[in-house]
C-alpha cells in the first residue's frame, strides 16, 4: 500500500522524485488520523504556496485513484 501511495503522489507532483516522497510520507501519530500522512510543510518553499494549498491540490489529483485503490483492497465494486 505504501508503495502505491508513493507512486500516486510522485505521479501527481512531477517536481518530486520517488525517494523524496518516500522520505516525506509517514504514519500519523494517532490511528484515527488515517494510515498515512504526507506533510506538505517542506514543499511550501519549493512551490511558494501554503502547505494547506499544496495538500488540497495533491488530494484533488489523487482522490479518484485512492478511492479505486481502497475498493480493490477491500474487494468492493
């Protein structure tokens, strides 16, 4: 699952390589926060945007793929 998420983020942010995305991707401190987190604070300087704007843009780009991946993993249609 982690590798698939890294691929999705790397595909949506062409300026970042797989190694960088892998380094930034983390497991949240609390289980109710989800399985993975991608803090965008480090990207703010690169893109000259607020981290929340970057997060929204990335989420919008990968939302459909994540839903599809969840369905595949849970055996849903």
